């Protein structure tokens, strides 16, 4: 609700923060539920790239559901390890 004072408008539901409010504030990473936070990275950073693969390969991996790009990555890593 916005109320009108003689010289200014005040939002009573979202008052201007005081210095004490800023001092007591916590980072979002501490207060948001884990469901909407990304955890620490489990593996080294991956590099974004573009690669052309056959429709057959893409459909095969996508049919396994979520994580299909990670499964392709694992197959390729296994190949490198076996033939590296």
C-alpha cells in the first residue's frame, strides 16, 4: 500500500532500508532453499563448444532423459582413456 505524505510517497510494505537492516542482511546463498541454489562444482569446468552430431546419436542420448550431454561427455572420455 502506498500512502501519500505531504511531500513524498512512502511504500509501507517495502520501507527504505536502514543502516541496521543492511548490517543484518545475509547473502542469498545463505537464505535461499537448496532447491534453487546451484551447489559447488563437482568436476573441473567444462568448455562450451559447438559440435555437429548425427540425429541418431542425439536422439539416443536424449531418450535417456536429463543429463544426456553429460552421458555423451562420459562416452567420449572413456574413448579417450581407452585409445589415448
